[in-house]
C-alpha cells in the first residue's frame, strides 16, 4: 500500500490551480448521485465525494471520504471508480479497510490539515454532532472538505450538525446535509450553516434515501430566498 503521512500539509502532483471560474459556472459541473455522493467533472479532473450505490464504473482522479459509515465509505463502490492514478483521501480510521480497494495512493487527513493533489487545494474541516453525539462524535476526527477548484471554493460538509467551526472558513458553494436523524435537525439548521460559511450557492444533499424528503429541500430553498442562491440538484 502506498501511504502518505501528513503533519499539516503535503503536495502531490502539479502546482495549485490558478484558473478562475465563477460559482455559477462551477455548479453546473457538480452532479448529485444520491445520499452524499457528489461527482465533479471540471476540465480534465473527475472528483468524487463519498461514492455509494455507484451505477456504472468510472475513472476518478480524486476520491474523498468524509467518514466511516457504510453509506459514505463503501470499499465496493470506491473500487468501481478507482484506477492506478486515483488518489484517495480519507480519515485515519478508514485507511486499513482501503486494502480492499484497488488504488495507488492514499492520503489520511484529519480536521485542520491540508493537502494539494493534482493542483487542487484540499482542506479538511470538522464534521460532527453536537446534540446527536452517538452518531458522529467529535473525537472520531471525521471531516468535511473545502476544495479550491478553478478558483472556486467548494464545501462538502459530510455528516454534521451546525458546528461553531463553520464560522472559521468561507466557501462559494456549500453542499449541506438535510437529514433530521443523523445530521442537521432540519432545513433551518442547514440554512443557518450555509449562512455561517457565507456561501454564494447552496446545494442540499443527504436526503431522500434513509431520511429527509424533497419537501425539506424546498423548505431549505425558501428559508434562504433572497440571501443565498439554492440549487436543488436532480439525482442522477
């Protein structure tokens, strides 16, 4: 297993991306595949977050895992989209299970760490429960991610409630969970989180499979009307 240990920062591939795109341009390249699975196809890069129930094989350049729960960390699904040039980024407690995945490079991260992979700056940020602590304890060091891609900061929150650390960073596009059982308490809390990170565009995720429904996404959009542009992605 090729393994990279990071203290705070590592670099893999060419220099950090200096291209510029608008958030509206970038959001068109973001595809919601259900639950928290996101695919971004920007220029010649294919990036996945939390691949789960993948319908067809693909060749991802970067795969990011937020935490160890089966609907976010699925070695079988990861195997369907990885090849010899894929870089996998995951919490430390997922690393041993990645022996089941065909890959060439693995980078373990934890909140507060950064790495640059194939010209993309990747920042790990905290993701945890404050109220429903048995599901996502802060001590597990599970994560959301902020990617800087073509000059646009894209935040995937992972499974989290609205946590104080969200006021410590900003983004252009925020992808936030709506589920009431394991993540946010409802659309209002997710909307407040979008405001905390000063998103220009927000995309609701993590609803419609095990918890949450389309009406929650519509409520999320209505709460943020006139404050933040909300795009409800159709599941692909």
